[in-house]
């Protein structure tokens, strides 16, 4: 045969890891292929007049041992022919072209089915629109423009960071169901701007953008453009610029929305829309688009930075090569690279990508099950089938039909069965330690809250946190000029009413009775006001130690009746209270003597305190025992932003109480002293480690999954 490249094929010279390569681009399908210098020379010599044999002999005479082998020649020609890049001196290949076109459509449909959570639909060719827009953006698409962009981002951060509390507290309103409609609209518009960035930068460097479409990212619509023409750019920095173009545009928009958010009033629609756009264009961009373990912008930037094309595909190929070589002992398996440094990059990335795929599947599934149970279960089953069951089927097919295993197929099958049996034995039969963890605080079993019993201004603080008090000792003195004036006025009214009563007694018995009742009513009012006056003196309800915030901060402030002031507790009678999520509901099903409890104080994490179970709460509620367990206090529980105390959790929390074990092995309230003699303080955060009865990992994972699904799906 005398084949040759089709005339529409474009070839670009590039360099990867110090070596020259040639990228073949097919504009009709927008597909790219990489050739080594020897392979590129071989393809270049196929001019339609030389036979394959003649070209191969020329390669042997020029390159010797570096020339392509016959198997490599056949593989190269097959790939080029299968991609419709070769024409030959044969009859028209209409049927073959149509068949390969159908195969490509079927392959694309299969890929769409496998990635149902990332479904794509092509809509139109946006190249003429981007050609019109590119000159408008061209003056800022340079080094000076990049510096201005960096200063703009820095200015936005400088303006918004002082308002970090407002920024964080607005997250709940942004993801609330009432805001979902606006959030989706803002997300689509923001991602349109993001994709415009990719397209404009690609056009700036001479690339074509032949496709605009929409995809469903876990049921959320998002636009996309095909900027893969950047793969043909000779400079890796230009390829990276195209990959980062969307994030550059989006972060610039986030900075603009930050200024708009700061200069609009809370409650305005424009204020909420600015917050939505700022959230979408910053956090989501950094977490998803910049993540190199997902095949978005960060992946392609990392691939170009490391100069490792087809990073994900070749990483999985590297793992398959290692499996074939070291486990199945396949003779002469072909590695995806001959470079040791590149091989390590592929191995590390392949392992991380596989682990992240499992993590992503679990987290997205749990989220969807919690929000949309039926749809979440369907997508979970479908994705599990496509991501995990389908590869297993392909593996079985490889075992049964691969020519590389022809001579020792029974051994390969036995090896596979042995690995499966060993894995099942390891995770499903061998008992393993089962450790669960939780966070909690130290509190007193004998404690009383101290509250302000009337309105007033704090005039004097008599004790400080950490000081001991007796029942009835004065803690705080309040002052209320209004109350004092009301008492003085009422006393004057009583004196006047008593005078009228005396005068009425000299005139008539009926008038005297009326005056007497009026004086009695005024005395009752005075008694009520005098009781409120006595309540201006806040006293200790019991013996103990004062615990709470800095009381001096109250001086001069107006406080209201019922507002919490501090706690008075007994430091000799302490226990540890664990706050548990739904995943730790196992504690209701195990007897206390079936598991071991160990505590570590946050101030002494190297010291272990043994404890035993006392009791649990009857049901979960949203009240945390201490602000230290919430996000604001450095804890792990998400709190309600509307609650200023920081003790109101967004989801129900279970509580379990544990008593320290003394030297005699008895569990009773005590000082919770670490082995070095350091006593714990009430309100201190502690970390629990529960050692449950040993059982196989599979049973442990099933139990954790069951509890997570129950908590999220509210079953």
C-alpha cells in the first residue's frame, strides 16, 4: 500500500521534558495525536508514492535501533487509519468511513452514559462570536493586563476580608431553598463568563473554538466551550493560559461582585445576587475548576506544567502496566512511558485520582440522597455500575480473551481468584479494631446558670471567672435610673393616697374604703418594683466557682431580663459530655461494658484519661452544651447563624455523658486529672476515642454507611 496523510491534517512541533514531539490535529473531528520525531518522519515519508515497506526500510537505514518496529508501524498506521487521517491507493472507503463514524458516535454515547452526572450536549459553533469579541479584550490580554488583574483581585480581598463574619453568615441564606432559583441563574451566567474566558484566550493565540454546549454537573446546568485547539499550541505557557482563562475571568468577576456586595444594603435583591455571584465565582472555581484530580481546568494546567500529556489516561495505563508486569507476569508489557520521572508522576497521579473518584462518588451520593432520595439512589446505582461494575466486566473480558495471557490463562484466572478471595478475607472475615471518635467538653454535674433577672445597666462586677463564691454572694450590681424614679414616684403617690385616706375617714365610711383599696393597690405595685430593685443585685445560686466570659466586658452595658451571665459550678464534680452526630448512634445499641472510652484534653493531647459511660440524652436536639463545640469556637458542629450564642446547631445532636475513673477503678464525678496531675477545667474541649468490639472492616463500613444514610435521608 502507498498511504499518505489527508491534506487537511495539521502538525505542530512541541517539546515535552526536553524532547521534541509532533502534535497531529484533525480539524474535522478536533482530535489530537502525538508523534515522536521518528514516528513523525515515518508519517511524513508516506507521500502516496512510497510503499510502507520502502518507508520502513528508509527508517531502518537512518535510525538503526531507534527506528520503528514492525509492530509499532502497524499500530501507528491502525490508529491513523481508524481516525480517518490516512488515505490510500485503494477503492473508496465510504463504508469504512461511515462505520467508523458510527463507532465514534456509539463510543461518545457510552461515555455520556458512564458519566451521567456530567452529561454533555452540543448546541452551536461560537467561533464567529468569539472572533468578534476577541479584539475587544485583546488590549488587556498581556502581561500588563495580568498585573492589573492581580491588583484587582488583591483589592477585592482587601475590601472584603474585614467583613469576614458577614461573609460567612450569608452562606446559609445563599443555599436556602428560597434562593435556589436565583442561585442557578447566577451560576449559569457566571459559568458563561467563565467559558467566555477560555474561548477569548484561545482565540487570542490563534486557536479555533468550534463547539459550545451545555452539561449537567450533578443535576446543575453549566455551559462549556471546546477550547481543545490549545493542545496544538507550541508554547506550554499559552496552553496553560487557555486552561486558566476561565478562572481568571471568573475571579475578576468575583472581585467586582465583592465591591457591589459591600456597597448595597442587606435584604436588597442586588445585594443577594452579588453574594451569589461572588460565592460561585470564587469558592466553587477554586474547589472544582482548579482541582487537578477532576478533568477540569486544573487538570489540564497541571498536565501542561508537568509536560505529561493525557495525564489521566496514561496514569491508569501505568497502573495497568504494573499490574500486568508484577502480578500477572505478562511477557513484555508495553509501559506508557520510558521515562522514570514521568512514570512516578503517572503512578502518584493515578493512585490519587482513583482514591478521589471513590471519595467523590461517596460524598455526592450522600448529598443527593439527603436532598433528593429517589433520584440520589438512582444516580448512585447508575454511577456505581458505570464506574466500578463496568471496569470489572472489562477486566473479566481481558482475562478470558487477551492474547497476552494465552500461554498461562489458568494461572492468571487463579491469581485473580486468589486476590479476590484474599481481599474478601481481609475485609470481610478477619476481625479488626473498631475505633470511633467524637468531640465534647468537660462540665460539672453540679452547676447552675446565672442570669440577669431584670433590665438595667451593669455598674459593678464583684467577682471574676475562676473565683470561688458561696451561695448568695454578690456577683454583679445593676443600675436602673428608670426603676429608681418609678419607685420614688410611687412612694410619693402612696404618701398622697394615705393622706387622702385619712381625710376620707372623717367624711364617710364608703370613701374611706375606696381610698384604702387604692393605697393597698399602690403598695402592691411598690412591692413589685422593690422586688425588681433587689434583683438588680445578681447573686450566686450555689457554692462553687464562677465560669464564663470576661465579666468586665459587661460594665456599662445594658442587659435584659433572662440574659445569661455566667455559670457557677463545683470543680470537684466534673464529667465529660460528648456531642454525637447520627453516625455515632451506635452508642444506643451497645452496653456500656462492651466498649472502652478514652479522653484526651485539648490542652494535653498526649495524656489519656479513662472514662466510663453514665447516660445518654433521650433524643437528639440542636442545643450544644458549649460554644466551643461550634464552628466559631473551633469545634466541628455547624451552628445556626441566627443564634448569637453559638450553641444552636443546624442539625440534631446526640449527647452522651461519661464519668472519669478514679484510682480505685470507680466511675464517679471527679476532677478529671491527667496522669501528670494536671486538673481539667470546665468548658475545656476534649476528644473521645471509643474502642468497640472487633469486627471485619466490611461490617464496620456497612454500619457507618447505614448511619450516614439514616442521618442524611432522615430515615
